[in-house]
């Protein structure tokens, strides 16, 4: 059962794990910031809205970076 849960967690969170690994190699400050963000997203009652708002903000910032000249 533990192996099954571990594989499920790896399957759904592999990108976040890779991001934390890469950020941790480059800067412990960025790794800590991402970790705190995920902690807030998971533990606060409004975590779903925090995730949606931050996702929208990141999409908007990406669109801005693509469209600027």
C-alpha cells in the first residue's frame, strides 16, 4: 500500500519535485519560498483560491512576457 501511494504521489507531483530540486541547487532562498507557498496553499482554508489566483497571476505574467516588445 505504501509503494502504491508513493507511486501515486510521484505521478502527480513529479514536476513540483523537479522544480524544488532545481531551485534547491540554484538557491536555498527560492526553494524555501516555493516550499512556504505550497505549505500555505495546502494548510490555509482558502488554499484552493490561493492556488487559482496565483495560477492566473503566473499565466498573466507569462502572457505579458510573451507580448512585450
